[in-house]
C-alpha cells in the first residue's frame, strides 16, 4: 500500500506505508485509489472510507480484533457486524481479508481519518480542475493574436544573384 507524494510528467511518485521508500508509478502500472473502492451491499455500493469508519467505531480506533488469516466463517461474521447489509454473494472472504489488512496498516501508520480525507481529496480535485480550467483560459488568451496586427510580408526570392550586384565600377589603386 502506497501514499501519493507527487506527480511527474508521465508518472506518480508514491511512498510505501511500510518502509517509506519512494518509487515511480507509471501509467502502465495498475494503481487504484482507496477513495475509488466500494463494498457491495444489498441495496447500493458503500464507499470504502465509510466501511473503514465502521471498523474504527467497532474497534474503538484500535487494531482489528480478528486476524486477517482467520477462517472464512469468522471473517463473514465479523463483516456482518461491521456492515450488516453487505452482499454475501459478491463480497468474498479474500476481500474481507484485504479490508482488515488495509485497516490495520492504516491505523498502524496513523492514517485514521477515512471520511475527512476522502472529502478533502474530492475538494482538492475540484479545486485543481478549476485551477487547470482557469490556467488554460489564460493561456488561450495569451495565444490569441489581435486582428489589427499585420502579418509580416514574405520576401520574394531573386533567381539571379548577379542582378543584385552593383554595376558601379571599382577604382583600383
């Protein structure tokens, strides 16, 4: 699991939450933001941030009381306590294991504001899009050439360079 640090021309710079090493993530790499993940429920999809907040409330902000390597029945029972309406057909035990592992890692490194961070990311993204739109407008204005400026005339080429020479005779001596 990585934290987004910066972005470059054709890549993102990410930092490992485990050891703090920074590496590039290129466009060919398969990377998904936790804010884009949701858990299937019987009626709709619940954002991952809300599910993590439910776990945090159940565990009082501490590490999960269940081991991610527990058997499938225990994992399903735990998930039912955290999110009673989760879709038991589409949410697999492996998904629950990942969810618990992610929660434990995030709490270990101190990233426990799951909903506030997602809302801030959405606001920041909207601000960045607005800033980009304004910047593009300014650049477009800077590129527009007023109509009253005359275009420079093209020079005509002379095919015979000898005709350009002066016919005055030079005095020697």
